[in-house]
């Protein structure tokens, strides 16, 4: 675990999208913090607000229709939400960097990858172009690109998906950020390449002592790469704790069901999977009370009326948003 | 019907429908609406009369009532426009689907034919054909169709190529469906919005082209059309006499009709392809956002009326914060 | 194993090859070929599931489409229910196609957005002229109930449904002609995690009730193990290892299978094979292009155990039968304890 120095502190963040059909509460009161050297995984299904949370932290929510309606995002003690757009630009790619799911669309197809890394370096360091190019090749080497001097003059389409993601990481690391946000960084990649990229991210994290916000839907990745986990459902964090706590003794029925619904490679063939009935709620009109109650097998009348708060369950780092509180006991 | 209703909700759809319906009604009921017989030359010896009582839009050099000519002229413009639009749509769609879905030499032959039509200069060919085939208005329809199907075919073909690679076509093939079944069941319905919208816009374009051909004196000499009225105004030295009422009414009629068709066409496009973000929906969203940012609105009141879902486009600026 | 006791296999793929020509220049001269599928053989008994796993570009989707003759095979034979379908004319094929259907990966692209569910699900019935209009209508309602959708879904359009429901519609369409075989190409990979289990359980229930055999294609090894009776691991157009599902995952013998297992994230829950896999060096580099596959064993450039023998041009590694039904194509298979 990290040194305890808090890099990112998000408090009661809420981001709404104003669509013709109504107001979508994509992020609705999310709080978490990440210390130096720690990886927090934000887990959830599509539409749960995990990407919107990441974009809100970087203030990249498309506006309109998106709007950060309340909350605070502090990076190293500095409030990001009150910065001007120009100041924010120097934060993005500076102290906080982000990599995306699809590296092909994030790279500009008409420039060589070397030129794009040089651009990223020069945006934050007043270096001359030759120096920046040397630095770029060093960075490409660092992210594990073989013969980086030659690859630097390739165009993005000449590289494989894994290599492109490495280039994205090189660009993100150009200014030695304190916070790296990785939004589904390996979803578009093959499983063997995914393992390489995850290894790369964690070794770079160790070297630069970064805080990492890892956004994913895959509990396998969480198990492998995360120190702490926050599970999101319908715009809210429903459970948060250390990776071991959440994965091994989930306290929220949703977390529990999500983990059990995914087949595990070590389980024998034909193992029955637990399925969660229904589909994620429409955030235009989320259900009253606990947002998970329509799909929850343990829902009581109380769950339909009262919205539960996040409360400590078991240890003091483990919190869950369930009316049953810490009282949820599982047989195993 | 549903489509018309949804078009009516859009301002441009309403304008388009109103104008189109009005022009059609005028054309259909021309004999009832026209105060005089426009073919009746030398009416009561009233040549070159200014607009006024009796002749609201004046008379031309032969004494024909301009208003009556204008009303009858709607018939030719509409018939030529609609018939050509229909013919171009049918021929172009058929050729486009055949070329796009069949591929191979069929595709090559059809596309090379399109290329030939594209590189041939249109206007001289039209004039040439008009001279050979005669200038009866149905011949004009044939000429416009021959020159017009290629653009439609090309557009439909490119759409077919993208639809063809979709999984539902593979699904249909995997159940043993024949080529003709797939073209009719899947390809045609997929290209139909493009087909209808472009058919309507094509009709508008043909109306302008027909006016142009008539203006040059290659229109049907026996029928009154708005283009021919302009031609007569030109040959009768309207500007020399300062006879604006010879020029303005037919010009305005062409403009308004084509404008109406275009508006209807664009509205149709918006209704049939709901993925195009709606501008007014965005502005309503912006208003709601500003209200929210000012602390006046609540999420419940922020619900904006409007049917179609808008995309989440827009500029990538930082969000406005209330703090 | 049960291979011989079941008698004739439902699907028998023998040395199937699908090559796509690479053309260049004005006259489309053929300058090479992408060997998407390059000699694949396997057999599938009625009511069982054959799982195909591999990374993108390994040819698993092309293989699926070639089995249904959506791609024309370059060479090799496919027998379905005893009849050779690779040499059939289109007309003969139409009759066979009632017995084999496909479920697609992308439930958005595989349903025509302009047709309503009734038309989509009844399409196979209409193409094969099954029943009257009324009977087809009743069959559609029955099929929708089978896949867990309300019968009133028939009048609605695909965009009104979520991804999971759309995939149910796709399955209903595949079931319409009571097929014996369904080829499912990544049927859940575009669905949300909590929805996947619903679809997988539905597929398994259908197998139990209707005796349908599946060719189940996925890149997720856990999914393949869970759903399949037999598994084939594909690499660059070849099946490099095949065995019954648990056998393959407990005793992987091909270095590539082991590397794939090692790469599955979330190592804490490792079984014995995974323990071994993690000791093994992680896989480096990317999958080579199938347009110019490495000579010899296609896996040798990434393999830690590769020797001169493996690099030898033109020689594909020999087949070893390690246990009944457990085949591996490798010069140096890992010993299974």
C-alpha cells in the first residue's frame, strides 16, 4: 500500500446529463480517494457511471449535455472544479493523465507516433524538439516497445493494438503524472497482450509512485491489479474496500451476484452460474429506495422505500450501501 | 401516417407539407381556380396589362392572364418533378441494389455506365436529346431519368455495401434465404429512408432543371410551365418594358415550390434517420443546463419535452460548476 | 471417453481450409493468401458443445462461418448429419440449413433495425415456407416464450430492447427451424457482465431440453471451459490442442494453451495447472499476421521451448495423443502428470 499521502480526493461528485428525454444522473454523489502508489479499481457494468466519473475528474465531460452539478475533486490538495479551462489544460497530461479503451481512436492517424509523443512532452516541458525526441524514444523504450527509434517513425495503423496502447501510455507518462486514469485500458486487447499491458502499468506505477484509477468491468483484472475496489451501480458507489475484502467477502448483494455470475477458469466445466435477473435501471428515472432493489433477491419493504447510506461493514475500510448493513452473512 | 405526424412536429416539416399540399391542390384544381383560360390568346385585347383589377397579375405580350398561366404552370412542374423523381428512384434504387449486392461483373457494368453518365456534360446532352426525341413533357421525363438515375444508383450502392456486411444479412444467408429474398427483405428496407429522401430532393432538383430547359426554349411548346413563362418574359423583353410581373411570379413559384419540397425532404430525413441530433433539442438542453447551473432548476423540472433521442455530441469543454 | 459410444458425429470437420486471396494492382493479381483457417479437424456429437478459444485473428470466426458455408472453404470437408455439405449446390444446401443455425456476437448488427421482432423471428419459417401465416404467428409467440421474452415483444422493434434481450431474439430466430446445431460466435462478449449469465444459462437449458449441439466460440477461456464438453485451442488458423474441457484446463500440454491460461487475470484463485502456468514465462509479442505465418510451428517465435526442429520450414508439428481424445500438435508438449 502507499505512503498514505492522498493524491486524488473526490467528494460527493455528481454529474448529470441533460438529454431531450430528461436528466440522466450518471454520477450521483460519488466519493473516494486514492493515495500515492495505490490502485483503485472502479468496477461496474456499462452505464453505471464509472467512465463519467473518470471524465468528470479530468473535466472532460462533453458539455452540453453533461454538467458537473456538485462536489469537489482535489488533486494533490488543489480543487480542480474551480480551475479555469486554461489551468485545467495544464493539469491534463501534466499531473493527471488518462488512457482510453480504444487506442486507435485516441491517436491521430496522420502523425507518426514519435511526433505525437514529442508533442505530449513539449506540451508540458519547455524542451527543444531534438531533446524532446530523445526523451520520446526513451519513453517508448520504457513502455516496452522494441527498437523504439524505428517505431517512432511509424504511423498508428502500422502498430498492433497492444503497441498502440503502449504508445498511449508513453504519452500519458510524458510529464510524470501523479495520477493515471486508465479507462478500460485492455478491453480491446487480447488476453495475452492484456497481461503484458497490466504488468506494464503496475511496474510503471511502482517506478513513478503514481496513484492509478483503473476503470474496468472485469473482476479478474481487479483481482490482479487493484489494491482497493469501488463497485458502482446506477451512478452510485455501492461497496468500497480493499481488494481482498470486497472480492473475498462482498457485503453488497450486487457485488456478490456480479462476482458469482462470472465463470472462473478454475471451476470445472458445467458449473451453474448465478444470474442477476432484469437489467440495470434507467438513470432517467432510477428506482426509489435502494437502486438495486428491483433485482435483489433479498429486497424487503424497507429497501423499496429508504435509500441506504454507505456504512461500515466489518472492517473500518470496508463500506457498503445496503439496508442490511453489515448484517449480510453468506454461508461460505 | 406516423411519419407525416412526426414531420408535422418539425417546423420545416410543417412548412414543407403546407407548401407541397398547396401546390398539389392548385395543380389539381387549376381549371376551377384560374380566372381565365391561359391558352386563350389575345384575351379581350388586353396585352401587357399591369397587375390590377380583372388581371391580378397582369397579362403577357399575347394578352394571356399571368395568374391563370401561373396556376396551370404548376401542373407541368409537378408532373415532371414527381414523375421524374419516382422514375429516378425506382431505376436508381434497383440498379444500386443490384450492383451493390450482386457485385462482380454486374457491379462493374452498372458502375461504368454511371461513370459515363457523370462525365457527359448534362445540359448539352439534354438539349441534344430534346431535339431528337421531341419536347413533349413525357420525353423530358425520360431524358431526366436517363441522366438522373446514376447519382441515385451510386448513393444506394454505397449504402448497400455497408448494409451487406451487417450480421443480419449473414443471419439471413445462414437460414438459406435466396439472394432475391435478402434484397427484398433486408436491403430494400435498409436503404428505403435514403431512397425516399433523395427521391423527394431529386424531384425538387428536376423542377429547377425543367424550368431551366424551358427557359432555354427546349420545353414542351404546347404546355404552359413556369420555365416557359420565364422564357417568354425573356424573349418578350420583359426587362426592357419594366414588366416585372412577367418575371417575378413564375420565379417566385419555382422558388417556393422547390423550397417546400426541400424542406419536406429534410424533415423526412430527420424523421427517418433519428440519429441526426436535433438542434432545437440541444438548445433546450442548454437552457435547462443554465437554469440548473444558476441554482433555479431541479432535476425533475429539467425533463425536456421532445421525442427523438439526441446524440451526446457537443464541444469538449469542461463542465460548468456551481461552486 | 464417450467418443466412440455415441456413434456417428453430428458435425465432422476434416482438414478444413479457408484462404482469402490478397490481390494487388489494377488487374487484381493474386499475390498471396491470408490463411485464416489452415487445416482444422474436429468432430461434435449430438447434444454436446465444442468450444473454440483463441486470440483475435486466430481464425475462429472464419471457421464458424465456413462450417455454415457463409464463407466458401478453400479445401477440406464438412459433414453434417452424415452428408457432405462442402460440395453441395446452393439448392441442396438450403434444405440442410434448417438443421444448423448461427447466433452472432453483436446483437445490434445481427437484427435488422427496420423489421419488427415478429418478422425477424419468423424469417426462417417464411424462407422455408413452413406453416400458414397463423401457424407462424403462433410459433413466434412460442419461441419468444422459450427464450424468456413476453409474447407481446413480437410487435416491437429491436431498438426497444436491451442487449441481452436482443440476444434472446437472435436465439429465438436460430431456434425457429428446430436445428440440431447452433454455431454461437462470441454470443455474450458484447453483453454486460450481469446479463451474460442469463444468456449462458438459457443456452444451457435449451441444450438440455432440446438436445441442441453448440459450436461455442469465445476468447474468454473461463467461458469456454464452463460451457463446453470438448475444447479446441486455435492459433493462426490451426487447432493446436484439443481435449475434453476439464482435461484440457487441468492438464494443458501445448505451451500456447499454458500461456493463455497464465494470462487470464486474477491469479489468486489459481489451480494446479495455473500454478504451473505462472512459473512459465509470460508470453511476449503479438500474434503474427496470418498473411505471412511463421514457417514450421506457427507458435515458435513466441515459444520458450522452441528448438531448431520447431523452426524447420514447411513441417507442421506432429500430433500426439496424450490421453484418449487429448490431442496436441507440438514437438515438445509439456508432460502431463
